């Protein structure tokens, strides 16, 4: 079977193509024919999860499609992995096979192909309404690493604690990250319980163990790893993009008061391990091809990346033009029917380090990255006040609380707050694609 060549535009990106799924043409949809993100869903009446592909307001059931023989020409291995209960088996095959599946799904869902005509006859067997299934975390996450790749976020936060020296000396040389907790990664829509922990509100008194009073969100983009490098092997930057299956929205919930007490000298621990929310649909790097962008231009005087973190192609097109928004709806706003309010809007292309550089640095010591590993970008913040990706920055550590339409203010999150992330890509000559929502409601701490 012939496989697509890596990278570049192909017929799956053609904005003129239409699907026989009518709602895939809706102007507001995140999931047109040109997107086709992968996820894992479950019918409410059965326990077994299934791999799915989003199209409009529907989910293409890959288990049913594979059993119907639609993917037979991709070979028995690919057909088998699409009948799995998670994306890990497909991630293990790598991006070449994933490209082939996405291309096959595109032809299956197009209104002008023989495959599409046959699929439309079986639509009731292979399509399910998205509002009739439960979406799960799309992969079994083995390891989770969170980075700190926005220089604007690092500078804003650093200035609050070190006004004369916001950035530490290593920041512009090394992609800073920490090892997160994979077991507490949850799907969008999962309630998040306020954590309790040690904090020291009075510097002249011993610490106390109480529910966090400074609960925050962090707007991030996550990347799912595909393929595998053996322990001791590195991943050259020129090959790093092939290790990135796709991107999700990610909320790195953070208890700032617990964090400020525990993080020295080893960094975040219980202040972040209580929950991390991810959006359910993985937008593949192949779907994102029309929206590639150059890495951020480093200001004059900044050091050039070390040679292992420097590659001309990565600098020219190693990131993506993704618009990211944070919305918030308090319990009082819901009760009053006011709807959510947008807190910020930023651009992922402003990040100081690309995901390729994060992959290469992560594996530079021989660390083996495995299928289903998750990398977080770190908080996505821009240079403008309205593009700051967490309340710590927006409210300036509580000095400038955010006003809500209900008359409330927020320095940090309150119980009942619904935090909603949205992201999409738009560019002339390309179909708009989106990520769906990443959301979670804050619930009171355990007694």
C-alpha cells in the first residue's frame, strides 16, 4: 500500500471538499472534513471504549468502520489498531500510518467519492451523534511532562517574585520542564475538586494544612507522542516532528499557595498533581499543516539555541497559528443566565520554544519517549495584558482582581467556577479547524 509522504499539503486540506455529513459544513463547527481529529468515546450503554474521528456534530465509529471492511486496504495491522479501546496502538505505529488513516477517513466522509457513497448508505451503523456518547482521555498516558515554553509567562511570573531579575539565567538556553502526574489527567467535563495542602500565609508562623485559597488555571497546549526511541537514543530536531501525533488543549490546574511553599528547591509537586484536564479530540499535525508558522523571533541580544536545538526547518515552520481563549462562568452567572465571559485571548505561535525543540531536549539525555506520553507547553501567554493565560498573571497576584458581569471579582478561582478553553486555526485559503472545548467546574474541597 502506498503511504503519504511526510508533511506538506494534500487533498485532505482542500477547502473545496464537502462531506455528506451536513453539519461538517456549518461555519461554526470545529470539525470540518479538513480536520478529522482522533479521540476515544464510549456509548452510555456499554463499557468498552472505541476509537472515533470527529466530523461535524458526529463521531465516526472506527470499530464499526473497520468491521465493515472500509479500512481493509490499509492492511490488517492498521485495521486491528482501529478496533482498540485507546489510541495507543495507533500511536505506536507512528505518523505515517496515522496519515493513511486520516486520508482514508477523508475519502470515506467526502460527498464526491465512491467510498463516501458506500459509507453514506451505512451511516446509521458507522456514525453516532456526539451528544450521545461520553468522551474519554484519548490515550493511556504513561508519562506526562509539563514545560515552561512561554517567555512572556516566565517573565510575568518571575517579575512578581524577582522584580529585578524575572528570568533565571538558564531560561533562554534550556527548555525548562518538570515531570507531572499521569494518573490524575482527566477528560474535559470532569469536575475538579479544590485541593488541600500545606501553605504558609503568615511568614512568621508555621505552615497550615487547609483547602487552597489560590486555585488557578493554566492555558496550555498538549502534544501526544507517537513512535518510540529506545532508552539511550536521542531524537534529532530534524526528526522530532514525526514523534508528534497531534495536539490537544490542556488545563494545568495549579494551587498557587501550595506551590509557593513547596516548590523550593525541587519545583511543583502536590500543587499541580491533583488534576490536569485535556480536551478529548487530538488534532493531528497533518490537519494543522495549513497553519504552520515560524518559531518566534528572538529579540536582539538573546542567545541562539545550542546546536542540538537548532534546525532551519524547525525555525521556519516548527509551530502553529492557533488562537486560544479562556472563558469563565461563575455559579452566580449561571444562575442569572449571564453566560460565560472571555478572560483572555492569545496566540500559540508566541511561544519561545517549539514542540520539536521540547521533544529533542526531552530525549537529549537518552530518555525514551513512548506512545501516549503527553507533553504540556506550559502556560500560553503573550505580550499584551489580554493574552495572559492564567489568573496569577491576569489579576497580578491578586492586586488587580478580574471583574465579572455578576458583580463578583476573581483574584483566583471560586467553587462553582466553570473554566472553558477554546482553540482554533484560521487562515485565508484554508478551512477553519478547531479543538473543541477543554472545561472543568471547580468543586469544594473534600471535608
